[in-house]
C-alpha cells in the first residue's frame, strides 16, 4: 500500500468547516472574549479545512501531515487540563438524610 493510501482525515472536512464557522460566529466571539479577554484564534480551523480539502483533491502528503499534527496538538491541549473535582467512588454516607433547613436571618 502506498504512503497515505487508505488514510482518512481524523474528521470529515465538513466538521472542520463547521468548527471554523462556529469560531467566527458573533456568539462565540463574545463568549470567548468575555472569558479569555482576547479574540478567539480561528486560523487553525481554517488551515485544517484547507488541508482536508487539499487531501481530498490531491492526496497531498503535506496536508496529511498538517492534519495529523493539528489533531495531536488538540489532544495534548485537552489533556493538559485535569479534572476540577475528583470523581466519587460512592455516595456520601448521609446522602439519604434531609438537607438542613435554611436559617432565616
């Protein structure tokens, strides 16, 4: 089998297009700016879309490499942030008791 033959992009090109359009939307811009204080960086989604289309049209090795590196970077970034809470193995012992009444005050 020749190099790249049988290989498929990690996501369909439509998924890259949808992510790029979402990233450029007004709602996403406002949320991202509110949370992070900066504009969202949508360039990688655009590059991934272009690489995916280039792969579909020409089976370019550069496009394949670009998509693989981009997906690896996304996975690394997602793993960088751990869980906020430690998942419980069982419920608290007093889970069945009524909650304390709020004090009027």
